[in-house]
C-alpha cells in the first residue's frame, strides 16, 4: 500500500531530492494524487515482460483503474439482471484512504474502469454509479456498483464477471494475481494466513500471505487473487513489505495471537473476500445487517 503519488512527489521536492526514487516511479496512466501499491524501477520499466503463462485464468473480467487494478465480480447468488460490481482496494478509493475505523457506504461515484478481455485488450469503459462499500478496517476493499448489469456487459462485450468464492481458502492453494493495470499475471501459492497484518494506522485480519513468486508491484493493488483450479476469486491483492521496516506504511508486519511481531521483507499479501457475499442480498444490494455478514459497519 502506498500513500498518494502526488504527496510522495511533494515530499521529495521539499526534501530537495534530485530524482524520483524507484519506489515512487509511476506506471502508465497513473493519476497524480492517487494511491498506488508497491513498485520498483526495474519492474515498472517493463510491466509485461514477466507475464505468466495464461492457461485457465486470463484477463477477462479484470479492469484497470487510473491508479490500481480491479475486477468485475458477482456473488454465488447474483443474477444476470443485477447491477454489476467492481472490486478493488479500500486504499484505491478515489476520494482518499479511508481512516482506521471508517466505513463508507452509498457514496456517489462516477469513476471509470477499463474492461479487459481474455488477452488483456481494453474493450470498454465501464462507469460506477456509487461506492457500495469501502473500508480499510479489518480488510482493504472498495466495491463499486456500476451503471450496467452483468447481462448488458455480456451482451455488449462477451465478458463474464468473476465469481467470489464464499468459503475460506486453504494454505498451499495455487493462485494467480491478475493485474488489469499492468496486464500482468503472477503465479504462486497461498503460503499461509496472518492473524493480524498491521501497516501504519491500519490493521487487517486473517490476511493471505503469498509465496515469494508473487512479487507484486505498484498498480497491482486491487487485483483479484484467483484460485487456479476453480477460477474463483479468493482474495484481493493489497500490500507488501518493501524495505524490511516494521508495521509502517509500505512495510506491513505480521502480529500473531500472542502479539509476536514478524517482519518478512519482500513478501506480499492480500485480503480474503469469502466474507463479502453474505453482506449482499437480492439485486446485489448491500445489507450489513444480514445474517452471517461480518464486514465492519459504519
């Protein structure tokens, strides 16, 4: 997770830095003043060079935001006539990072998303009507409601939404992190789960830790984490420890049940999404009072 790029550049200017360091290198179409995830100069210079071999999992249904990645998602009980939803990170929200403890629901939005097909080509621009839900408390998600339905997207572009799994994933599962921003797919496995993942003011629960092969970079924030076997979304990519710092912004730390802190430099993380479907009812409408809904409430 990164602070807004504009703020980072301003801080460098005040400090009298002569050049932008690798950690602040912008990718394509990055909007100044908006949030980005980790990056490096080498990877930013050639975003497609390390694209994994695409088999069952491809780019269809993923989206590119101005500063992050995301995906068009549906729940197991969604129907084709429901308004489509886009999943990304809480820290990718266009109005800025939600504060610790803050939950945003029903906020007006006209944000646009570039919809990708299986090969990674942009086939349409989708538009949000509102932010259905956004938070960086316990998890790191933003869910946008679009102005079109799943049926309209399929009819116009031949693209299906990705389905969110409604069960907890398991360690060792082969996964792919699919970035619509970079048009890049990372392949690795779930290494394990983190009781608490702390970064700056924010704390996330039961986070996914990747094996080292998923060396995600800036712009991959909000990417769907897809189970390679089922094709279902099990998490949303959100952060990584850049320089070995402990519990600071861009350097999350792991905290176990006994309060022991562990730092894993270079390791990246995601937030699970299995708990989201229980909080949406008929018509893909948010219902935080629904039985089984465990998402934080305003």
